[in-house]
């Protein structure tokens, strides 16, 4: 993320001597997670972002030297232990996972600016139980990681029925291998 990618309000805040930044995490579980660093819950974009004290750690967001995508991992510390079972039951690989950066006003109650710095899918999660609180590490990967994975598709009737029940597009594909193709010529006789 470069300074020119920031909204003007955030750019101004980052240029000031005193800055009140926060980092936000959104994981779109059945019971969505909206968490921010800091000690005060904030409202932004119609959502209530729960303050969790500190995120703990966020890996560098970027890409490899060969242009390949790099995943990101955010660690949430001091999550109340009452959420242990909820997190374990709801975590679904492939759900939306976003990281944000923002700035607060001097009273730490109003959001001055907000910027999404990473968007991908939840890839892995790890829960460490510390008794009265838990630590959750959530790893994500961007869609760019799929570029190197082979897309296995079978152009068969069975494959088509799984994706589009009732569609008969590939019903006769297996038989078409045996059909001779006759090109226009004076004598029309099949060559076998």
C-alpha cells in the first residue's frame, strides 16, 4: 500500500505528528467477526467493530518476487474464552477475510478514514487456549494463489449434471469420439 492509494482524509492523518491508527479484521463467518485494535468499540459502514485490545501480529501483506501471491496471517490476542466454541464451530475455509487500516479522531470515538489493505479467503485458523482468554491465528490466501493450482474439469455428462442438473449438453460427448467426420468432396464415403 502506498501513500497515493489512501483516501485524502487518511493521507492527511498519516502526515500529522499525532496519529491514532487502528487495524480492523473482518471474517465473514455465519456470525461475522468485526474486530479492531484499541479499547473502544467503533461503528463504521453500518457495522459495530468490537475492540479487542490488540491484534497481536499481522504478517506482511504483499507478493513474492516472482509475482506469486503471498498469504497473510492475523493473530487476535485476548479474545474472551466464551467465544472458544463459537470460533471453532463456525470457522469455514474459503469465507471472506479482509484487513483494514484506519484513523480515529482525537477523542478515539469517530472514524476519520478507513482503507481496505487486503482481501482474500480464510485458509486456516488455530486456537490457543490460555484459560480466561484465547488466541486465534487466522491465515488467509488471496485468489492469486489459485493461478498455479490446476483447474480439474471433466467435460462429461456426469460433471455437467453436478453443476447444472437437467442440462443435457454433454450427454452424447462419449459417443462423438467414434463419429467419423466427412469433409466435402466428390465421393462421400466414411474413412474408418
